[in-house]
C-alpha cells in the first residue's frame, strides 16, 4: 500500500489555515487573531510590524511626556495656590480697612462717638473768665449769657473744649492765668472801697503789678457783676483774688491782713514780689 504523494507546490501550512479540517471549529475572534499573526502577504507583515512599533513608540512618548509634565503641573498648581492665598490675604486686609472706615462713618452718622461738652468747675470757670477778660481789653461777655448758669467754655476759651485734650488744656490755662496775674482785682471805678484797696496795693509796689478791671464801666457789667458774685461768693464788688483764690475783700479784713503781714505773705506765695517795682525804679 503506497502513501499519497504530496505536491510540493501547494503549501501545506497555508492549506491548513485556509481549509482547516471540518472537525475543527474556530470562533470568529480566534480566526481574526490567527489571520493577523499570519498575514497572507509580506506587505501585510510589514504594515503590521510598523503598526506595532508605532503603537509602542506612541505609548512611550505619552508616558515620558506625562512624567516630565508632572513636576511642572505641580509647580504651576503650587504657584496658583500661593497666588490665590496672597490675593485672599490682600482682599481680607482691604475688606477690614473698608469695614473700619465704614464703622467710623456710621458711628458719626449714628452719633455713637459724640464729643462730650467740657464742664468747668467753679474755680476753672473763674479762671477762664478772668483769662478771657485780661487777654484783650475788648473782650466782653455776650449779653445772651445767663450769669446765674455755668458759662459755655467755648465762649471764653481759645481751644476746642470738646477735643480729647481739653481737660489737660484747661489745667494749663488755670495755672498760666494766675501765674501771669498773681494779684487780680475786680473793682468799681466809683467806689470808695475799691479806691482804698487800690491804694493799699499801690503802696506795696508789687512786681508784677496787680491786674485791675473796673467792672462798672464795662459794656458787659450787667452780666459780669452777677457772674462774679456766683463764682466768688462775694455779693458785692470789689473782689480781690490772690493766687487764684478770692479773699474777703471788706476794708476791715484787708487792713487787718496788711498790718499783720499776712497780705504780703499771701501775695509773695502767689508769685508777686512786694517792693519789687520800687527796687526796679531805684535801679533805673
């Protein structure tokens, strides 16, 4: 028995792929895979190999590019985060400033920070009125002022009496007015008692000389007279003030103080020099 002769011109492997045994059943997907792995022509093999290389090369480039971009993206994200935080901080500062300005403006509108008017004590009011009248001869108390009520400090003081330093400035004013005018006499021009006290003071040759205001010849006499009575507790003029303190200005008391030497002592302690003007005249 002889075996069948195989024709060498017919590729056995190709015939097997093209005409598989009938007993062997392949799925469509497997058939496509086998066909791809074993292309029928050399050109198809070349195309398939090029396709595989292209896919591998593309995958490599994509992975390498993603890796190189990761630090840059992270840096950009970090920069963006820092910029966002800086912008947020600046916005917060700006909003706080705007809120502060708004609160100040609103407080002014709502009168939450109303300046409290300055209230003078009786001694401070006497010093303020005295300083006002002694600074300029033409200064007068307005006729609209009620002499029986505390005077508005703004009328007789030359600074803002509602400012934050008003109280300190009042203290300085009180010290200065009595330093400049250690002996002050509110008198009446046509009054025997006033003339007598003026004579006593003139005989002491005070330096600085006593400051004298004749109230009865002033335009504001009707307001000033009752005001001085309220501030000095002296119902009538004249009123002698030494070192900022009104003293009993009756003639009997003044004569007694002079004879005992207490008047000279009080005047010296207030800052005026007894016989100072006399010594100065002799030097000339």
